[in-house]
C-alpha cells in the first residue's frame, strides 16, 4: 500500500510493507523538504556518495522501491524505513533538521536511562497510556501482556525462530486458535484500518487476558516439548492457543456473552468513566 504524507505542505511519498509491518519513505522527498534544494535528486546522490565513503551502513542498507514520480510514471526510488530515515536526517546540515536531531538526542538519552533502569521504560509506557485515557486496570493488564509476549519471543529465538515473518506466522496460529481470527482478521473485525494501529491497544480486559493465556501457554508447551524451529513451534503455538480458546468458549457458554468485541479505543471514553466505548460497528 502506498500513500503520500504532507510535511510543511510538501509531499513525501511512502509505501507500507505489510510483511515487515513498517513504512518506507522516499529519501529524495525528505531531502527536498529539509534542504529546500532545487535539485534534491542531485543533493541526495552527492550525499549518498559521501556517506558511503564514510562507511555509513544506513546508506548501504537502503532499499529501492518503484514509486509514482512527478510525471506519473513508476520509477525506482531509494527508500528508508523510519529508523534509517532518522539516521540519515542526522547527516543533513539544515535548520529544518535540527528539531529531528534534538528529538533523537533526547530519545537516545532516555533509552540509555532505561537500559540502566528498566523500570523507567514501564513508567513511561504507563504515562503514555494514562494520557490516552486508558484505565489503570487496563494498563496493568496491557503491561503484563507485554511481559508475557517478550518472554514468548525470547523463547522462540532460543528455539531457532529468527525471521520476522515466522514470528508473525506463529502469532497468527495462537490468535486463530484462541479467538478464531488471525491478527489481521481481528483488526478488520475491530475496524482498525490504519496499518500502524496496534491491535492490543484496542482490546478489552478479557481479550487481553485470553491473549496472555494463549501466549503463556505456548511458552510453557514449547519448553515442555522442546520445540525446534518454525515447524515445532507452530505446533506448540496451535496447542497453546487451543488452551486459551477452550477457556474462552467455556466462559462464553457460562456468561452468554462473546469475549471478542468490535469495540475499539479509536474514540476514547469520557475521562471520568474510563470505560470501553460502544462497538463502532
């Protein structure tokens, strides 16, 4: 999926990579915005050559994608993901780039603080969710879910799962067995059209609980079975998701209410109630 972002009334072409779940931006467009150069293509070509001579790995790792040019034709264009783009911006001597550089310095400083004291990361994340209007009870479950997810991912890495695509496949197996939907289907169910929307940020307390149960069960089963590689861990993921799926169906039978809901947090609830809004569809 491709799109155009506006920055100071200038166009920056971008494309969404669904497999990697990240945006790629046309570098020459960003150069044009930050430098005001009448010929950003030449500016980028010279800059690219200089950075390569300096051994800049970011330039070496930049990809090329076909994007619509000003003449309406599809042309190969150098692109960078968000991390690569922020690194390149540091090499552009422009007053317009200074806000990015200051922000990067601040983020880097905070990251170093978090490495020394991991509790800071949790506090900052909690503060962000509080600012967005989530309840304290929901935040506790969300943070716990992140910890459960991290433990599972580390277990997968130990067992030979390395590729981002494989992580997505295993996650889909757990979700399918738990809720009867893959994450992408679940996002459609909740009417989350923005690729950057995080599904778990739009889950209810119960949805988070069963997500955690599925992933925690998968971690335990993978260990007990000594699962190896994608194939072995896929079987463990299906089994772990089934544990959560069976529990979900039992609750639904006893309560008479479905756990999965199309409600989302796109429209935040009133601050004084902190309740999940009514379903959007």
